[in-house]
């Protein structure tokens, strides 16, 4: 009889695990940020037209950075990249407007990512 109760409890736990909503286990990484925005490098370095792939990558990044932690991570990654970048990083601040994308902070090396 005790064995029967154990199997019922185990079955209940298994059913609950299968029916539970999926958890988000991965957070955004700098590799994600850099991969999404790689098509923007040409514009930041040389100006000219913004590639459609750049705007698509920016939209992908904004959609992926749903939580405050994700947005802080993305911000920090962008600041780190800007510090070692040889192009005109001020062009980066123009990307959201050129792509018609709204982001919750200004793309600038002076942005405080903790907020």
C-alpha cells in the first residue's frame, strides 16, 4: 500500500511538471547583442545608409531584452563595445530613429546602465 502512494505522488509530480508553463532559462548575453548588431558596424564606422539587416537586428535585440536585467546586460555590452570601437559611436545613437525602433535608453558611452 505504501508503494502505491509513492507511485501516485510521483505521478502527480510528473504531471505537474509536464503541465507547468515553460520557464525562461537563458538570459541575453553579449554574444547575442553583438550578433544582432553586427550588421550595424558598417553604418557606425562609415555612415551612409543603414542596412536593413541592421534594423532587423536592432528589432530582434529589443524584442529579446524583455526584462530589466536583460536591458541592463545589453546596455553594458554596448558600452563595452563602444569603448573599444574605432568608428564614430555617436552614429549609434541615431540607429533607433533611423530604424523606427524605440529603445528604453540612449545608445551612448555615457549611458548609466544601472538605471
